């Protein structure tokens, strides 16, 4: 089997944690979009578009966290220090944003 596709892990704690975070975030965004009425003081779609952009950025960051913790990067980080450094760099970039 190919080395890239053979070392994906189904870490239940990571998957469950990301699922809970995504569900709570979605509930919060839905509540915020209900409060962002089109007749408000800003442009009609301004607040909603900003919320959508922020939600997409958050979900992209969550996908990078999953990539760093469930993909072969997590597997190979146990053996190679440079892969561990790559994993740390991925997580640090997401945490910075």
C-alpha cells in the first residue's frame, strides 16, 4: 500500500473533539446570522457575509488541525523530527490566525 494513504489514523478523541467544536461553532454562527438583520445599520448583506467569511476561515483551520493530527503527518511525527516540526508549524499557523 502507498505510504501516504496507509497511515491515516481514526483517533476517536480528535475526531469527536473536532466534531463537537464544529457543532458548537455552527450553532453560534446560526444564532449570530439570525441576529444580523438585513434592515440593520450596516449594508444589507454586510454582517452576514462577514460571518460567512469568518465561519469558512474557522472551518478551514479546523481542517488543518485534523490534517495535522489524523493524517500520516501524525504517524510519521513519531519517527522523524522534521515531520514533528512540520506538524508543530501547521498547528502554530492555525493558532496564530
